[in-house]
């Protein structure tokens, strides 16, 4: 187990370099220049723009720029934003908790409600209400969250704050997770309930409640854990649409606006944090597999 | 009898409850967007202003912040300029090579340090320092050779050559900052995030992405606190506005402005304010390309622009058509210049005079087809609506034009190296006085803002003379000639002057629009 963990962590390094290199290249290849100012006034001349580029080391060859940047990143120094001259680390540390708070609550509610709901739907799958609920979930799945956001804003802005509130954005973010996760749990549970070991458990006289919540559920959790793992990066990635509509200056908006203004240091800072969290959550998922299903032996699997 | 009493009682109660009943319909002032002031100044209260964009920084000296409209608006109440309250007198020598400014006594910065000539010297030297990213202001002050402070109340400026707009910039566009706050690495000075000035409001706090708060510095201001709230999303801003969260709603779209007239909440709670800032939108054709080189073709392109259709469907009759690169209410514009009408017949005639012939429905000249693309920034909602209307009339005239949309940051890197056929842009100036040298002088066609490559020896000579003409009336006479020439030769296809469309809560009094937005210190709030 320890050896496996060490190897996985070591493997993360080249992956990390690869991801950051790719982000760096893509950002540089995108047309545009960070030093083009307001469109409405004449702005600085080309010489001035060149001087600013030189002052920030943007005139060096790309490999040199990447080298410089990477040597700072390993010390967690992303430099200063081209837009407002603030430390990127400072900007990230302001945005991260905001996104983390709403995404974390959404994850908690989404999966917390999806598991019991999915189990109930699987157990009572032949009942009429379960079928209706099933149908409603499919319909709900196709509601885009930005539209839901506008609806909530229009009808519930009387009771909840529009700017900087938590309730409405959390509902918007919980929605898709809840719908997808419930369907996932339901189908995995339906499969599990038809398995021989469930019949065997029932035959041995184990109470139905125990059969469902212990034996069947534990076996149907694997795909749910995978999904949970895939959702973890949302904790730091944020949602541009939701953050914009509810005026939450989180990671999604930060990265989006930085890309728009070609604020390379901020783009790279945000991308690095997201890459790290994505890789860590994948590792967590693999570890969770072993915990849930003892048949999976990490030493062999790797 | 009982019923009559009941009705009377209802009226009585209703009358008592609302001593000043809200208007039942919008009046003439309301519809025209004119704020009317009632009552006497009162102190206290908070003013919440919606901003659609967050300023990048709060010093207008820094290049990255200098040009942003939002920075201009938000730093307004913090700083003062020499011409805006910090000097008691300024006189120029006869040769216009020396300016002596006498400073006001008894002025202190918000942090308590007294204001002296050393602060003026430090601010100007910061701008002049080549190491600093202050090039936007530096280029306006390129003729400033030295700054001396012979005593605490006097500043002497020496100019390398006479240039009338440099003095204007010095007096009215340079916010004076305390010398002690300008020491250190310019890019990372704390003053960019926490400004210190001498204005009627002082900085309180800035929550990035959320809000910026100022607090009244002294008796010059009435309202205790000003909170700028950053609400970028249109829908969210509209919802908050309807809820009454904002005392000042800014950047109202023409459609929302027109919709207000039908919404009781809007005319009961808000007073819309509409005024013309010094800004105009234009279309530019790259005159380095043979197809746009002759003025006849450019006039034909103007005759094909469906201004009325655009006014009806896009700008909703809210914007004045313009022909002038100066501020129209000033005498710098020639009032006898009238906009070219929409006239496809006359356009056809001009095009054939210019040598264009129709072949298979498309105009051709010397074997090349009349086909080009408008380069448009992706974020420009207005151009996305205006250009398709124009494209239709061009197509009918045999001109095959398309729209090429690019990202905003990519836009200017195409425009500066002149890598375009046609562009859509607008110019804005926070002052009435403006030097059009950068925009129309032929020397600016390679490196300056003469992006379209307009070349006219006559206009060149006028623009050069304007820069050394101190007599305002004489200067305006020259500017009127420039106006006529650039319009006759269609240096730009001048479009409209988009007005500022804002709304103030009914209780906000003494709303004074100016070219630099509003004077926030003059406002007061009725409780």
C-alpha cells in the first residue's frame, strides 16, 4: 500500500509538468495580447507595449519563459497579475474559499440526497410514484443550470439575497449533481438487488432493510465513488455561469476573466491549482476503491 | 350613508399614509431623463452604485488602470487635480515654455500629511520616469522637460516646446498623490489598491470582486458612504435593481431604458438620467488598401449606411447621429455639417464615378472584387446588431462584406498592426478639450491611433497649428475646419454618440452629470 502510494505520487510529477506545459503553450498560442487596454481611448503606442512586454519577460523565447515560470511554481509563486498587479496567490486564496464553500455544499447535498433517493427508487422501482419520479428526473436532467439560475433569481429574489448569497447558487449547483447521481445509484442498486448474493442473504433470513442498506448498497457504491471523484475538481474549478449570475468572485470567474484579458500569471495559477486537485482526487478515488471493495488489490492493479 | 362614510374613511387613511404619493405616470422630466432637485442639502446616508466592471486599480497614473472608464469613475471622488481645486493660480510665460502654478494653502491628504509642492513634483516625476508603466500620461506630457519646487507653495514647469494640450493634461488630468506614497516599486505600490488623495471622499475598503467603499472625508461631501457594488451579470443587476438594492443603477441598455416607461416600479422608485458623455462610435475602412483609398468610395459607403433603421431597431432612438470628432455642444464642431443621408442611388453614382462596375452582381475595379470583412470584438453586442443591417444594404449595392468576430484582447493586436479591412471602434474623452492629432495626423498612421491610415496634408497642417494655438476661439475655428474636412473626406464613417443611461433612486438629490460622469460629492440623499 505504501509503495503504491509512493509510486502514484511520483507519477503525478511528470503528469503535472505535462499539464502545466500544455496550458502554458495553449495560453501563449491564443491570439491576443495582455497589454491592449481599453478600446475606447487611444491607449499606449506599440513601443510602450513592447517595453511592458519586455519588463515582464514576455519577449524571451517560450521555453525560457516556461522554465522561469516553472521554477517559481514549484515554490508556489505564480507572480503578479498583469491586470491589477496583485499577487496571483493572493487572488487565488480569496477566490478558492468562495468557490469551495458553494461547491462543497452542493456536493454534500447532491450526493447526500442522491444515495437515499436512488436506493428508494431501486427498491420501489415497480411502484407508480417511483416511475413518475424517474421520469421527472430525466426531465430535470435536461434543465440547464444557467436557466435554473435565472428562474430562481426571478422568483426567489424576494427571499434570498441576489448578491453573495449561498442558498440560490447552492441549489443551482446541487441540481445537476443530484439528478445524475440519483440515477447512477438507482441503476447500480437495481443491478445489485438482482444478484445471487442478495437472494442468498434474503434466504438466510437477514432483514430486508439490512440486505438493502448493507449488502446491496455497499456493492453499488463503486460507480458513485467514481462520480464523486470526478466532481471533486469542481470544488476548486467553480462554475463561470453560476458565479457570474450570483456575483460570486470565485475560481470560475477568476479564470474566465483572466483568460479573456490574457492575464497569463493568473490563468497559469488557476490552471495549476485545478490540475493538482484533479490529480489528487483521482488518487483518492483509487484509494477509496480498495477501501470499499476488498477484491481490488492496489499492489496488483498497479 | 354608511358606504359614503366608509369611502371617505378609506380616502382619509390612504391620504394619511402617503403624504407624497408616488406619481401615477412618468412626467416629462422623467421621460427626458432629467433629474430635478428638491429640498436643501442633507448630510448622511449611504449611496450604493452598481458597476458592471471592476476597476483594475485606483490610480489613473498607471497604464494598466489609466484608460479604464471604471477607474476614471471610481477615483473621481478621491483625488483632486491642480485645476480641480489644488491650485489658486497658474500663469504661463509669453513663449509658453514656463508655467508657474501657485498651490492652495491648508490642504491635507486623507492620511493627515499636508499637501505641498513636493507632492506635485513627486507625482509628475513618477509619470516622467521611463521605468514606470505610466506611458499613457507620459505621452500627453512628452513636452514636460522639468519640474521645480522653489518653495512649498509654488511649482515651476518647463516645457521643451509649446503644446497647448499638455497644460490642459497637467491641470485637469493628473491626480496629485502624496510623495511618500509614491516611493518604492511603482507596479506594486499600496496606493494602487488603497488610494490616498485630497478629494471629498477617502478610501475605506475594497473587497475584490464584491465592492469598493468610500467614506466622506470632510464637509465638501454630503453622503456619508459610497459603496460601488460590482455586479457583472445583466440579469442579476436587473433583478437587484427591481428589488431596490441600488441607489444608482448604471449601464442601462437601450431596451431596458425603453422598458422602464411601462414599469410602475421604475417610475415610482427611480429617476432615469440620460446625458451625453464625450464619446462617439465609428466605422473605419483601412485606407492603405486600394479599395478604400479614394474619398468617393468612402462617401458612397456612408450613403449606404442605414442610420434610420439602426436608430429604430438597435439604439431605439436614444442616440444622436454625429459627424464630428470633437464634443458637439462645444464650438469645435461646425454646426453646418449635416450627416450624409441614406441614399443608395447617389451611392451607386459615386461608386461608378470612382470606377466600380457591376459584374455578376458584385462590384469590381481593375479586376478586383469589392469584398471585405468588418473586424469586430466578440463582446460588442451593439455591432452584432448594427452590422447585419448595414451588410444588407451593402449587398444590395453589390458590395460583398462579412463580419469577422475576434476576442477583445485579440482585437487590438489585429488593429494596431493594421491587419484589418474594416473596423468598428469608439473614442471617449473625459474632457471637452481634445487633441485629434493622434487620430488623424498622417504621422500617426504607422505607430499612433490613426489606425485607418487617413492622410490629408491639409488636416495635418491644421492639427499642427491647433497644438500651438492658445486662443480658444482661434483654436475652435481651426477645429471646425478639421471637422468639415474629416467628414467630407470620410476619414471615419461617424455613427452616433451613445448617451450614458443611468437611474437614480427618487430620494437622491442634486444629480449633476458631467463629462467625467457625476460629481458624487454634490449628491445628497433624502431619508
